[in-house]
C-alpha cells in the first residue's frame, strides 16, 4: 500500500478489479470504500490536501464503506 504525504492519511490503495479504495488514517483506522472510480483515487493522490479532498469528494459522497482495522 503506497504511503502518502498527509497529516491525517497514512496510506491509500486502489483495487482496479473491485473498484475498492482502501485508506489508512493515522487516528481513525483502516477503511474500505466500495464502487469508487479510479479517477477519484487518482485525484486524491494528486490533491495538495488529501484530507480536504477526502472530506469533500469521498466522505460526503456517501460511498458504502467498512472499517476493517
């Protein structure tokens, strides 16, 4: 899982076979988000503020998710 430079996000990974985005947060644990387009992952990785991008484009998008750790 690739490390990302962020104050709230430790790692991000994307499974193209299942369209699953896995995010590891430094304080909240590990979550899987389902049916996420690869463009969302690419934009997250490219975002200057990963936390801000997450809040506006993933958290508020009502993706189905599961805390896995």
